[in-house]
């Protein structure tokens, strides 16, 4: 993956934000047989070369950025707001916490974090600049949000440009399933968290078997149509639905988090498993 060093629209460094690390060398080049078949991954239900996924996902979110919040309301009938409120309300945010909200895009989670903790600062990071632009515009309009408590950084979740042992809390909401290598994201989250720091990820999951037929019918037959009607983009929302089905189930994802070094790993299902909150702690030693 291309190392993301292009940092755009970074807020004032006088606040309690983490430092951007300086990479000491170019990415290590892959060695071996140049004729080797490229590694495959999935883009929704379509198999593609790993090297293509980042660009394709970037295109999806660039296309939907301006209608993203509207579509979230339409697709979930507003329930996503309750999920996010519950998710943030259940976090233990230390005094003067430094928080990294990865794939934070339009600011939905960051704004909730600032309201939940009046002393925290939040670095909102996303690989997609148009999503961050929407978030910055929203921040200026939110009367109870201090823009100076926010930092906006365009970066790749799989190769974060932040210093190690910097943040008290790492959050990520409905974003990790779009990454080519979710395990790399967890590994990077572990690196940038301070010892004792908390990981909290909200993501779509494997729904309860009894609800699955209804859920699938709605997802595949209604959501793409809503995308066409409200955002003139059926294909992007077809991908988003398919990406949910390709993501590891709750136990598999918890195993990934545990294997990357986190302790006290657990998850909590919401709405019969439509989405889950995954948490873990970086050991102090």
C-alpha cells in the first residue's frame, strides 16, 4: 500500500494532538519473482488484485461523501444515530484524552466524542479527503463544537503517519471492513496507542440467523435503490452492502484483535448482530 504522507488541512499544533512521525526510509520493495501472480482480495463480491482495492474504495467514498450522512439516515432509518450514541457513551475517556478517530470522515463520531468529554482532543483521520472536507464544513456549523479541539489528517489506516505510544483511545466506526488488510489496521492501532490505551471499533457484523432472510432482502433490494434515488449512485451502495457480507464475523474479528496483541478483547452485539462494538486494551507492559 502506498505510504500516506500527504497530510492535508492539519489543525493548529498548539493543541493537545499527537505528533506526525517522520518516516526514515522508503517503503520496502517487494522481492521475488516478478512474474508471480498478484495477491487477490475482494471488492464487495468481486475478486480483484490487492493493489486495486484502495483506489476503488477511495472512488466509492469520494462519490458518496456529500450524501453520506443523508444516506446513513435513509439506509438505517435513523438507527445508526442510536448505535453511535451508545458506542461513544460506553467509552471510558480519560481526562485530557488524546483520541484518534480513524476513518472518521464526516465527523459523526468525533463530534460525539467532544460532547462526551469536554477536555479531549480528537484527531480525525481518513484516507479520503472529500469526506474530511465535509467533516470540516460540518464542524464549523456545529454550535457546540470547538473546531480548535479537532485535527484533520488525510492518511492511510494501514500505514498511519502518527508517532507510537501517542493516543489514549483509538476509535473506528464502519470503516475497517473497507480496508484491504484489517489486521494491519489493528496492528497500527496497537502501535499508536499508549500502554493501557483503549481500542473501540464499531462495525457491521453477522446478523442473527433468524433475522438474516429479512436483513438480506432489505440490504440487497432496498439499499442500492435508495442509493440510486438519493445519491444517483447505485453501484457504490451495492458495494457497501456486499462489503458487509465479506467482513469477518464477530468471533473471527475478535481473534484478529487478540492476535495483534490486545488484551481484554470482547464484543457486544447491537440490533441482533447487525453491528457490533469490539474493544481491547493495549497491555501496560
